[in-house]
C-alpha cells in the first residue's frame, strides 16, 4: 500500500520510471545503440517498434545491465543505476522477459515462479524448505492462476508447450512487486487465442506498473501501449501516440511498407 | 515387495522407497555379519570416499560446477588434523584437543573451498574444471615442497581419532558407524537441501544463470555459498579420511585420487545424493578385487574399462542405468494389462 502511495506521488510530481541519457552501445566497430535519450513516466505503457536489427533488444539489455551501455546513463525512478549489477536493478523493481524463453527447465512450473517471487525479497540463501503457508508460495500460486498455468503447477518446464512457456516467461517478470517491466516480444509464436489472453494479462496489470513492450505484432503492441517509440539503425526515429505513429508517412514507408493505407 | 510398498505408503513418510528401507537396515546391521576387512576397508572407506564425492555431486549435479578440488579441500582438513593435533613424525603437532582440531580443520577447509569458489565461479564448464584442477595440482606440489608446515614428501603419520566413551574410534566397527553417521547426516542434509530455497536456486542457476540474475539473484554469491557448503562436507570427510589412513602425505592429495573422486561421482550418477555412494562402492570393490581378476600391474586397466563401459552405456552413471531399467519395467507392467484396449 505504501509502495502504491509513493508511486502515486512520484507520478504526480512527474518523476520518470526510466530515463536514458545519451546511451550508446558498441560491439567492436558495430554501433548497436547510438545516443539514445528516452524517458518513460511511472505507470506509462510504451511500445518500441522497429525492424530487425534496429537495436530494440540491445536497448533492453542496456537498461537491465545484461550488456551495460558503452556510454551514457540509465536512471530508474530517479536513481542512477548505470553501475549497478543486474540483480540490484531487479531488486529496485525492474523486470524483463526474453525474446526466447529463458526458464529453469529442470524445475517445476511452481518452483520457477516461487524463485522469481523470492528473488525480490529476503531469504534467498535459506537452507530451509519453503512451508506450504509461506507468503512467497502463495504469491507464486496466485501468479500461476493469473497467467492460466494453475493446472500445470507441478509440470516440469521442459514438458510445457511453447505457448505455456511464454506465459511462464511473463509470470517470472510479474513476480515480486515489479514497478517497471520490459517485455521482449511476448507474443512471438503464440496462437490467436493465446495472443488475446496475453493482451488481457497486459491490460489487467495494476495501473502503477509501467512497461515497455517490443512487439512485431502491431495489433498487440498498439492495443496495450499508450505511446510508441520507433527505432531504426540503433537510433530513436520517431515518438508519439499510436495513431500518430500509425499515420506517419515516414513510418509507413520505413516499417509498415510503402503500400500501407 | 507389494506388501512393503503398502507399509511405506501408509506410513507418515510416504516417500520412503522400500529399497531405501532395505538399504538402511542392511547398513545398520552390516558389521553384525561382515568381517573386519569388509567393515573397514570396504564399508567405511566407501562411506568416506562417497562423502567426498557427495560434495562434488552437490556442486556439479545441483550447481553445474564440476570442481576437481574437492579432494584438495578434504586433504587440507586432513593435514590440519596432523598439524594442529597430534602426529608421530615430530614436526608441528600443536597438540590441540581433538574436538577443537577437528572443528578448526573443517571450518578452515570450508573457507578454503569458498575461496576456490570465489576464484572459479566466474568461469563455466571446461574452464571451471581446468581452474580447479590447477588448484589441486598446485596444492599437491605445495605440500610436497613445504617442509616447515606440511613436512614435504613424507607428510604426517600417527594421526589417530580419540578414545571417547571408552571406545577406540579407529577400530573397524566404531569407525564404520562414525563414517555411516557422517555420511548419513550429509546425505540427508543434501537431500533435504535440494528442495530448500537455496537448493532450488542453485539448480535454477545451473539451468540458467542469466535468468537468475534477471529475477534478482546474486549468482556469484550463491555459487560461492555452494562451495562453502561443499567445503563443510569435504572437510568433514577429510577428517575421517586421515583417521582412516592414520597418515597423510602429498600422495593422499595427488592428481590420480583427484580424478578418482570425479570418476566415483560420474559413475555413481550426479542426479541424486545416493549416486556418489554407489560410485564409491563400485570403485572400492574394483580397487580391492580387480587384482583377483588380473595381474597386479594391470588392475587399473580393469577399473578403467569398467568405468568406460558404465559411462558409455549410461551417461548419468549407475543411478541412471537403474532408473532406466526401472522405467522400462514400469512401462512394461503398465502396457501389459492395457494391451487389450481401453485407456
């Protein structure tokens, strides 16, 4: 409750959930990100669009610290996190999903989510087994139901279908009171039914949770996002609301194809 | 068999397998019918080697970290028993009481293990093996060349367990039960710990360290903590090892035995803490009886061939072989009655 109040205050003072200041990322001679300046307000839902190789996933990696930026600063809720390790950023409320599911194949579904819930709290090094009435176990169960995986709680991750693995990927990002989430193509490879379930999950997230979503499926991206950032060749190419972006002639030329009406 | 499973199923501990009950009863009453040779050289030695290999199984099976310095950790504990306690060589031997010596030796070994972890956890796979092997080799040469503390090539002799409650603990039966108690304690601790929060997180780190960081875990810290715990196991087994041999020298921590520990863990199977003990039993039996099958000079060939066969036909060791046979039998039993159709 306190957390929500604090966030409401942050939103009202206009503080940003995420601020990128002149962020660049080089891989040898390749410039994957060039001078990115980006701000996302607390609670804002933003879609990042762009063709393959535009630098969208590299942008996520720079934010989480998977591949720290070569130059520039990253601020999370006003705090400079550029020099912090990945897990320290996560403990400050940042979460992410991966384009290709990164799960714990040898563990059960519920253990995957339990660990994600525990990751953002105390007792990570506990040598005791979690009790059935443990708060984190409860949180994991609730989360599994929310992503429609309740029936699979004891299954091994390696036994899940692709769609179910994508849902679990999202559950891991939602665990442990997230404040800001980076979704990397969550709809990739999903069936139409699973897609609408995904949209429903994203739309029903508490309003204080902001996110950035990378999505090639425009239908998904534009239905869940209130603002759009277009990337091209490692740079921000255009920003605006979904209608503006959709109707922008340059965007249509570059991304949606010249013939798009 | 069916009756036994029924009893096990009705008890308060429904997960106890009838085979485990039989094994427990056998281990408890083993000295009642076995000769001193079988109690000490086979029984106790299997338990000591199995416990050292258990520390490797915990790191490798649950944590994905194949460390070749677990025997080195055990060896340091063994050396400290001789250095801080009593020995018959006339070098060092500070004469500390046995319990203080043992406690210090185990704790020092665990810290040493954590340090090895701190050095090696930033590497993965073959590089972890190389670094930990290098540490093991360095330790071997260090103790061989250092005469002031480790008494060089000769090492130490006359390192004995205490006489406690009127029992001389190096006698076969008391030493067997001491080894059994230590082995059982760590076996159940690892079995329990595998489902603890830390145990689950260790297995998750094995599966996907990158994702573990992305849900808030300090992967490096967790890995070092695992090395520290494994050091407690290996260190305790090291105390038993020096009591078992009565002596310790560079040969006790040589590369050949370092590899033996790896062979024991791999042959037994790394998926369950019972694996290292099965591997140790196979190893000890072969080591003792291969000579009966072939010339003394060639008995290592028999051991090598036996292990090659196991690894070739069952990459997850004897334990994996047993699981496959069990699953095949279960499948057969299930398909037979249903072959007429239905379900």
